[in-house]
């Protein structure tokens, strides 16, 4: 049997704040693919929202290289420890304590950062960014260097540096115009707004947004309602569901009834839309939320069901 050479740069790739592990690869039906593995690379600094230190940057470079060289690895999953953040960029504590006021040291650090981005881009295996929370600033930059991004639906994406005088030129100014329409890219780059996973999925920025609360009553839209989760409370704007469609009011009224049945606590709606208000009062009655039908009766006596846009004389 042929003896293979070791092409790793170092024998020990371990660095503080980065974990590397191999997990058995599985086929689409869930069975184990014998002899194949997925390399999981974890940013392990959850106490600081997985912001990367200098050692962590080195660790990612070495881990990506190791995954490329591993003959039994078929893909890389790049993620962060915990459920709060994939990565929020550079470690500001280290910046303040060491790099502030030392531009030559920071230049060397940025060379390492660029090498980290390059190691992700040049990885010989497909790299999947598993976004388990915030992907902000430099975290967004290294995430966009991956081949695919799959996010939990509570994840948030955006920049942070421009608010504090730091240009997002570690990757965002290059990558964002590839992923987003030009004006959306420029606005995301400089506004520091946090955009949702569903917005990013709609814009084609990520591959998928996956619901993380499994008992959601209306999963197709990513809605999480409290019918089966009494400790969860939800307020929402109804118009989101019908955005871009004609005759939106009919969709909004139907969705309101379904959402109330699923456990919606509060809805943001047009207070001048009498038909929507009438649908809300009637739905509350049918769902048993209107004790002795008092609210419905008061609304009827106030003329809610006989106003403009409704058929007069309903009895």
C-alpha cells in the first residue's frame, strides 16, 4: 500500500479559541458514509461573542489547511460555539489593549486576517458557514468567504465598524456587491443595520434560513407563535406576509386569523382598516378569547360592522 506524505505545515494545529473535529459524513437518508468525514471548525470564544483574537486567526488558517489536506474529509462546517453568535469580528479587548496606537503591529495582524480569508477561499473542500446567531463585522467578512451559508432564522447580519470609524475593507467592501444588489450592498456596508436571516435569504445572500423553534405553528413563513409555547410572546406586522402582492388586505385578514389561532399576542395593523378590525374582533370571539362576546357586541353597537367597506344590515 502506498505511503502518503504529510502536507500539513505544522504537526499541531491547535490554537486557543479554535476547535477542530471530524464527524462522520452522512448520506441524504441519514446513514453514515463509511470512511468519510465532515471537518467542523469552531470559533470557541462565546463569552466575547466568538470575536477572534490573534491566536484564533492563526487557528482558523491552520484548521482550513488541515481540512484541505485530510484525504477523508469531504466538506468543512465553519461555525461558532453557543447560540448567540457565529462571529462578531475582531476582539476589541485585544485591539484596545495591544494594537491601539501601534500601527505596525496592527499591519501584521491585518496580514494574518487577510491570510485567514484567503485560507477559507482556497480551502480544497466546500466550506459551509453555519450561522448560529450574529454574523457581524469581520464575522460577516469571513462568512462571505465561505461557499454556502445556512443560518438559524434568528440570526442577524451586518457591519459594525463604520459607526466607529473603521472601514469594512477586510472583505465586506469586496464581497457584498457579489451577494447583494449594488445599493443594498452599499447600504448594508455603511449603515450598520442588522438584517434578518429571512431578509438575507430573500436577497440571495444566504442559502437557507432554518427555524430553530421546532413547535412553530406556521413554519412556512418562519412565524413563531405561542399556542404551544406559552412562555413565548409575539408581536408582528401583518403586512410583511403580503409584501409585493396585489389585494393585500385579503391576505392580511386571512393571515391574522391563522396567526391568532396559533397564539399571536399582538398585531401591528392599520387602525383605519375597518374590515381588518372587524375580522380581528370576530376571530377573537370564535377562538374563545371574548368572554360572553362582550367585545363583539360593543363593536357591533359602535357600528364597526356597518361602516364603509362592509355590507350594512348584518344581523
